[in-house]
């Protein structure tokens, strides 16, 4: 028997962005195949008629739907799509115990469960469903698109490959068997420490206060997660982060092994000045190399944009919503 957990959902508007008067907003819940109940914000264009194209949105990795995934969802609803922005398993308002764990399998399933929900929604045309993945959820969106044939179009924004960064470190600086071995030793020792303590140690979110010698990408994250610009009390990145062992399984479970077999349309967009640019560039190259399905794949480099500019637009409205709209209109028709 498939049962939904009764979640304690916030009723007031507690987003990091202003509420639009062009859409109707409500909270919804749905269950993934592991029995975890997920919470989502649903945005519907006002005065919508007929069956609508729909988009499920999630990310960044360690964020909540009240941050930039909700902004993406609300903005795309203003442009005619029914959208949901959901919290992944074990985070935000979604269910799942223990809290603050991540999984390449379960989190891919979270996206598929969102597609389930949209496919069975009375207001949605089930043949016109797309997904948007932001930051670490960009890689998970590609992983889902390679698995779920119901998805007709995928947008990946300022993406991370979470398997690669967990296994190799930032900029592949720790890409050696020896460094991975030492990391795995530490993580396995932490497992035992957690069991002895009876609780999971948290890894810490974005560092605060910010050290003067912090690298640019840390400053970039701080400017979003630790300021009024993007702070949210349920966001892992804004507060105490994932469990130390929370992302362990990403280390030896590559997400994108079959990305070249994605038949549906994909748009990868990345700021040219983002520290993470190499993730998007390499993912696009791997997806299209020796692929029979490269004709509907696009890579969009956004001049002057850094990583978090594609979270909320930054100072120059860097998120290319017009391009996203035209992309989805072309492939969700």
C-alpha cells in the first residue's frame, strides 16, 4: 500500500523572492518509490485553461524550494507552464529519516516521483513534461533524463557533477587513488563515531564568518546563502550543512554514464565566469560525443556570469528565462 506521510507544511509565504500576482500558488505532496513523502510548491498560471505543459524543478544541492528553484518555478509559471519546485528526500519540508542524507539513487528517484505527480495531475498534459535541475541537481536532472522516457525536455543550470566533485574534489585537485583512499578512511571512521554518539555529525554549511583569504567560489556562495539575498532557515547550505557522511555514496557511483543515450532535448546553461563552468562544459561534451541524439542538445555560455548569478539573476538578471521559455515551448509542444 502506498501511503503519504502527513507533513507539517508552512502556510505563510516564506520565500527568498517576491510572490507573483500572475500565478496561483499552493503546497502539494507526493510519494517516491521508497515511500518517502516529498513536499513541493506548485505554481499555476492564473486563468489557465486546458491541459498545460509542466516542469518539475529542484536544486541547488543543499538548498530548499523557497530559494532559487522556487524562483525558477514561479517565473516559468508566469510564462504559461504549470510548475512544481520540490524539496529532495531528507531535506526541507520533505520527509525521510535520517535527515540531511543524499543519494544518487534516491535523489534521481525524487525527480521521477515529481514526474509521476505531474503525469497524474488533472491540469497537466502528460506528454508535455520537462525538468529543471540547478547546481548539483543539474547533474541529477541529466541522470534522470537518461532514465525516464516520459521527460521530453531538460534544462540544466550552473550544474555540478556531484559524483565528480565528491570523488575528485574541486577542480579535480584531489583526483588520485591515494587521496580518495584517505577520504574514504575518514568517512568510514565517521560512521562509527556517529553510531557511538547516537547522532550524525554535520559537515557545516557555507563558512561564516568569511575568511579574508577565502577562494572566490566560497565568497560567491557566502554572498547568496549567508546574506539576505538567499538565506533560508531550512537550507542546509545556509546553516549546518549535510551530515558529514551524507554524500558518501556519490564517491563511487558516477551519475552520467549513459548521458549520451538521452534522446529527449537538453539545454545546459552556465555562466562563463563560474568556478563550476567545467562541469557543464564537460557534461555537454560527454553527452554529445558519439551520440545519435545530439541534434536536440544545446550548450549556452552566459558571458560575465558567475555560479550564483544563475541562482537568482545576480546584479544583471543573468538567468536566461526567455531562452528557457522558447526551449520548453519548442520541445513541450
